[in-house]
C-alpha cells in the first residue's frame, strides 16, 4: 500500500489529510494524477482501481462535511429500499455549504435518528421514509414505503420487512411541513405489495376509482395455493403485473405458465389480465380501460 492510500478511508482521500501529512499541494496533485487517483469532488479523491459509485461519492461528501447525514433517497438506497429513482441527498441540522453534486436538506435531526451503515452516517429507516412521505412525490414515497414494509427479493437477496406501519405512524406525528399530507399517503401503503410496478399499478387503479384486493389467497380445486397480485372478487377479474425481469430460463418460463394455469383453475377467477411494467409506468390509461371493460 502506498503512502497516500494509507491515509485514505474507505478508498477516499481528502487533500487536507495529505497536506497535513506534509505533502506540498503541487507535488500532491501531480502524484495523485500519476498514480491513477480519480477526483470525486473538490478536495476528495478515489483510490486507484476503485469505481466512483454512489457509496464512494456519499462518503466523500460526508468526509468533507461531517455535519451532513445521508438522507431521503440516498439513505433509502443505503438501507436496501427499492426506489423509482435515486438522487444524492443529505440532511444537516444547521445551514452548511451545499456541494454542487448533492441536495442538502436543512432539517433538525436527533441522535437516535442517525445510524451508521457501511461506514456512512445515515438517517434510520423510519426517519428516511418519514422524510420521503413528507416531501413527496407521492408515488415515489409509496414505492419506498411498500418496499420497506414487505418481505421481498432486492438485488437477488431475500430481505425481511425493515419497519411497520405503526412505527411510521409515530414518525408522522407533529406539525412539520408535509406531515399531515404524509399521513394521508401512508394510508395508501400496502405491505402485501411485491414490487414497485405493483405499487404504481395499485395507485393508478386507486386514482381511477378501482379498489381490488391485493395478494389474496386462492386455492385451485386440487388445493394448490395461489396469490394473484390483484383480485376484483365480485367480477372474478385477476390483474397480474409482470416486472422488468425476463423469464430467461426454461424452468422459470415453466413456473410462469404453471402459475397462470393455477390461477385460471381457481373458482373465484373468471378472467386474468396481465400487464407489463412498461404499460403500468408509461401507458396506465390503457391498463385502466382494459380492466374497466372486464368489470362491466
């Protein structure tokens, strides 16, 4: 390990540390470039051979501004919560300089609302979701909330629920701006939801005056258990949302066919409607029109 790498933390080196160790500014800059260091932000460099990913960028921002706590979408991503989009967001309890590469919220933070995850000081899951519910937009906040309430597979790993509705309700007490609206949005959350696409489909149906049951248990005549994404029980209409993932193996494709056939065999089911994530996100009007046609 070189002298400069020995000064780094988590692969991030601050030029202030190197100067404090006796490196003259001009010699330091030449050495960093010659050795293959990558500039992250002003005053912070990434070690040779390491990618400047979001974790490294957040660490650099926190090391150059220790009062900044990773929050909002950035904290959700650190906690493994699914999101519609990512952003570099941090919170500081007092007014601090705002780096060009990040959004800094100036909000009060209590010590119990901050935890350390992979070397980063981040807001807790509950505070993070509360911030998203208070600040919106609604759909993005509820995708994150549903993800945190649900046992699901994220990045190939089975993740247990990260919190529950009761803790979020406690978080949304008080009079901070957006809190009352956030409580209304929390009432739309569904811990049975299995993916961001399902969350958005449910919200589009809700906004359109359609209110199916989610993930209900049905059984085929042979006793096989089925859980359709959505069921309009009176009309016998099942709505299934297909995620972005492609059923790329023969076994996966066979399981998909078997699930479809099992659902069709359930006595409560008259018709099954299947929509892709692309339709849910980009053509929801067509999805709603198709559903309404079957509900007549």
